[in-house]
C-alpha cells in the first residue's frame, strides 16, 4: 500500500509517516517510480509505534525494540536489551514523577502561605 492509503487506514498524517521512515521506524520498499510501498502489516506497526510513543519511549528506543514486536497486540518478544530498555524508561519516569511530586508540594506550600497571608490581611 502507498503512503496515502496507510495514512487513511491509521489516521496518521503522511508527513508523520515519512518522519517515522526517516527515523528508521518504518521501512517501506520503493516501487519503480520511487513511491513508498508499505507491507500489509504496516498499520499494526504504526499502531505499535504510536502506542510506544504514547508510553513515553523515544524513537531511538522504539527503533531498538520494534524488531521484537510481532502480531497485532502490544506484546514484545524478550529479545536482547528490550527489558533493560523498558526498565530504564520506567526508572526515569519514576524519578520524573518523584521530582514533579516534590515540586508540586513546594508550590502548594507557597500557595497555602500566600492564601494565609491574604486571609490575615483581610482580617485587619
């Protein structure tokens, strides 16, 4: 199938599909006219890419993990480095969540102190 059909079937703009191609996530063949021709399973690959991006994975990580993905579901075969990559991303997310929680608590403390000053100022 050509890029227009893949775009229609997946709802992903052709420009983004070309970006996935540039990043080595999709590997279409070329016909005699130079047009991209995608394999029949390309819609599943695009869905998997979108899911991995939504999970916060980088295109570099996806490129590494995508060869281990097969079939229509979200599962990935445990080929070398896949679990390490996922674990690394989860650890990074956990650290980000902890930092955001710390920053949220600090901001809430400032807000509460400001509200308390406002209440005291009105009471005067």
